[in-house]
C-alpha cells in the first residue's frame, strides 16, 4: 500500500511524499538526515583529497628508500597501507555524504511540515487495508473513466469530492486501526473479570464506527458501478456510431449487387440500435448522477 495524502496538500509535495514511502517509514522510526552545518570538525572531501594527492610523492620516495635498505619489510607495510587508504578514499568518493543528499533533506522537511496530512501503510491493520483498497479502486474507476473525461459526469465535482472522500475514509480507518491495536494489546495482557463489562460499550463503538466507514465505501462502490455501466454504454454507442458512418458504403454495395432488399431491414436495425444505446447511455449517466448526489449527502 502506498502513501495516502490529504488532497489539500500541494500536488508537487503530494507526489514527492507518495514516491518516498520507505524513506517516510524510516523517518517515522526516528531517522533524521545529518546536518553537517553543525559539525565543524567533519573534514571536507576536497581538503582530504588535496592532502592525499600532496602526500603521494613523499610516500613514494619514502617507500623507494625503504625498499632499497635493510628496512624493506617496513616499506612493504607502508606500501600496503597507502594502497588501502587510496582504495578507501575512492570508495568514499563514489557515495556522497549525507549532507550532500538534498533529496532526503527535502523529503524530511516536507514530511515534517505536512505531518498528520499523510498516512503510511503501517498506519492500517489488515482489515483497514482491505476496506481502503476497495475505496481506492472505486475512486480510480470513476476518475479514469472516459465518461468522466468527456464531461458526461460531474467531472469537476468528482475531481474534488472523490479524493476528499478517499482521504476521509483513510483517516478514519487509521484511527480505527490504532484503537483496534490498543484493544488487542489489552486483551493479550489479560483482563480482570470486572473489566470485561466496561469494554463492551467500547467494542460496540468500534463495530459501529467500522460499519459507518464501510457504508461510505459501499456508497462509493455503487457510484463506481453506475459509472461502469455508463462506460460500457459509452463504448458501445461509440462503436455503433462508427458503424453508422459506414452505412452508405454498404448500401451502395447492396444496390450495385442487387441485394439491397435482402438486408435493408438489418441495416435499418443498426440505426435503431444506435438510438437505443444513446438512450441507455443517457439513463446510465442519469443513474450515476443520482448515485453521486447520494454520495454527497
């Protein structure tokens, strides 16, 4: 499950948060990007590289002297140490230090600024994930439909209201998940007999709240079903209209072949089918509008 973001968050920031779920989880667990501005003792890469470069001729000269003397073993040790330092430096140059990762810093700052306006996968228990998945599929089916893109539905209302519904459902499911988690932990610790009656009203409250959220999701699904019906009628109507444009060519062929009387009735039926599908499309769209109004209430 990805990151669910409050639709009032700017689109650019919302996109940044959605593609950085793992980084947000690390931040939730306490990770923070290192701020090198407060660490004046940390050596800069440029200065260490300069020192290493400057030391190279001296080290080479010293190794030559040692290797040509009774202290040759020390020369080999110095050579190995120097090669090791060079290899470590090369490896460190291939990976930028944390203070040179502006992307992580940007995600961290935006996540702090918009804290509480996005939800991660770990905010939902298994039951909540299933319910949220149903809501997201219903919203996606409507927003991706051709009838919505063509303005046959209330496309402006859909663009505003459906993401708001998805966020509200996600927010409530996250609260439900947290309370259910606390409830399970309480049961796992063991309950005194006197506590059980006190918990019953709380359990009923959880069940009632869950039922209310599921009812919202079912309303979304009913709307999505009406939109799917309109979508099917839309595509069928478009295909029939395409066939109608070809009618003159078929009529011409029938007339030239002397078979026009044989199939004229069937060709006329094609026009009737187009009219029927147009009425079906209008009815499907009207049904979707009714479902949309019910969703708003």
